[in-house]
C-alpha cells in the first residue's frame, strides 16, 4: 500500500517538477527570454538584490548582514539548555542592530527605513519583534498569575483583547490611527510602528504559552525552594521560571513561527518586504504575468525558514527530554 501511494505521488509530482525545474528558465532580462513549457525564474535571479535587501544602497549591504547576525546572536540563548531566560538580557542587541541599519550618530551614513526591504526586512522585523516580545510575554504571563487582583485583571484584559483582534487590523491601526493620536514631534516612521504593533501582538500569545508553563510547575517545587530559605524572587527566577520556559518551549517556538509568517503582512501597509518587492516586480511590464512564480517563491522561502525553526524546536525538546531522563 505504501509503495502504491509513493508511486502515485511520484506520478502526480512529475509534471510539477518538470514545470518547476527541468523546463524552467533561470536567466533572462524579461519574460520574453522565458519559454512556455516551464516556470520563469529569470525574474527571481534578475531581481535577487532587491529580493534579498530591498532598495538598500549599493555598497552597504554588509550592514544588513551584520544586523541580521546580531539579531541571531540576540536569539541564541534560546538554544541553550536552561538559559532561555537570558534572552531578556539581549534585547539591547536589537537596538544595536537597528543602529547598524539606520546609521547616523556620526558613525555610519544614515539610511531611512523606506529603503529597507526584501527578505532581510522580514528576518529583521521577525527577530526584533521576537527579542522584545518574549520578555514582554514573560512579564504578562507572570502578571496573569499574580496574587494582586489589579495586575492580574489588567494583564488578562490586555491579552484577551489582543488575541481577539486580527493582526492586519492592528497593523492598520498602527499605520493610520496612531499618527492621528500622538503629537507630530513624537511620530515614528511606519516601519517602527509596524514592529511595535507586531511585538505587542505576539507578546500576548507568548504570555499564554508562559502561563501554561507556569501552571505546569508543581507547587511542591515552590514549597521545597522556600523550605531551603530562598526568597520569593529567587524561587521565581531560579526554580519556577526555568522549568516553566522549558515546558513552554514548543508553544513559544510555535509563536516564533507564526510571528515570522506574520511579517509578510507588513506589505499591506506599504512596507516592501519580500512579498512587496515581488509584487512590484510582477507589476513591471517586463515581468507581467509571473504572479505564480512570485508567490511560489515566497511560499517556498517561508516554508524553508519555518521548517528550520520547527526542526530547531524538535532538537530543543529532545535535549530537554534527555536532561530530565525521559525517552526522546
């Protein structure tokens, strides 16, 4: 039965593979260079710099790579066993990465955020939002478990209100309503408002993951720690929170995956991420009619990134299982 299914899948996949790879055109300066039998990937290769970096000035692409590397370092503590909480201390790395991108301060030439774009922008928005959303989510998760009614009610109201709203509505509110409600001298550019909106939106989902992890820690752990003479904050930081974050790791990584995919929505408010760059490309007369190739490329790119995150999550779970002496 399994062999029959595999053969059927191969027969059905063969035409798709021919269209995607074997009969495809990979190099060209317009659609006229492409054949009719296969996909036209010439648009992707011709627009590769814009797809990766947007419209960032030539000769300064290394700054984008540096910023992405710094943000990866900011997220690295999540890969360390029992060190996930250190991510709260790496939030300033996000600010340094933004400095590398923006320039100014007499250090690097200034590059307005309107020139940022492409896949690098998706990674930057996702990483910056994750770095700041995780500590906010941890604080909200702790607040929802607080013994103080006011703190618990306010945190619960925020989390439930945010989770009930679609992200696209939050992004439109950040892009359109916020400039009308704050003084002009406090105005932020559109990309910054989008990052802030995504950060606080995803923090609400991470708060629920953290709250679930906190509820999974046995009460006996807290009592034993207090019996050893630990103070309340020591019990929380050294006993409860590490166990809660380890339990919440699958849900948190799922939130990271959702966050990365949600970065594609910034296109609807006029920020040219990889989706926006390719939409602009297919609107060019030279590449009109190549929407299938554009969306397939975007879909495969996000699938590869999210698949990598899911494999990383599985590795963390196996490591945690080995640490607890459980079978992986």
